[in-house]
């Protein structure tokens, strides 16, 4: 049992009626999620506030069924 395997991170997103589509950009094909934050207008014109963060994941299952989640995450293990 000396085979090395990396950890796979699988994200499941479930959009709701009030899903924050203005602040979240989910791209399952690239495996990325971008979180956007509006800059604070009171901070002034020169504002070094970070306004977005980008995260990369192994797999993103956007609005996926429970069967899809099982097939993508557990079938290899079980």
C-alpha cells in the first residue's frame, strides 16, 4: 500500500431562489469559483481592497443530483 494519491476536492453547489449569482461565478468546466465583493465606496477613489477571489477545485458539481455526487466521488472508493 505505498501508492500515493492526492486529495480530490469536489464541490457541490445547489442554487436556490436567492442564489448569490451577483457575487458568485461558478464555472464547472474549468473547476473554478470566483467570489466577487463590491468595493466600499466610502474608502475613496484609491482603494486597494481586494474585490474578487478565485478558487480552483478538482470537480464542481453545479446543481447536481445525489446520484451524480455519488458517481463522481464515492464509486472509486466503494
